[in-house]
């Protein structure tokens, strides 16, 4: 592996993916998780997964960094977007 490939791998690690059906099953089973809606605030307000919190990916949201810092470390974090 080249240094460039290693740098890319460390910067963008593979994140496990789940389907919406798997998420529904986890929620129904009462798994301790936080669902994060990464869409624009306007999209979130039009409709979102019940209990999801909105942390938009747009850098214009000054609260984004603080919201990410406050995510619990002892729960599964499940982000979703469009």
C-alpha cells in the first residue's frame, strides 16, 4: 500500500452500512442508538425518522461541530441522508 492509499484509507475509513429494514428492526428491538439525519434542516422539518436528530452536513451550520462533539460515545450512531 502506498502512502497516498494509506492516507486515504485513514481519512475515509469504511463505515458499515445497514438497510432501512435493519434500522427499523434495531429500533423495534430497543437497541441503544442515536439516529442522525444529515440532510438540510428544511428537509428534516418536512419529515424524518421518529426520534432522529438533525445535524446537517453543510459547513454553514455553526452548531454542527458542537452537536457532533455532544453525540454519546456509548451508543450506536446511525447517520442517514438522501
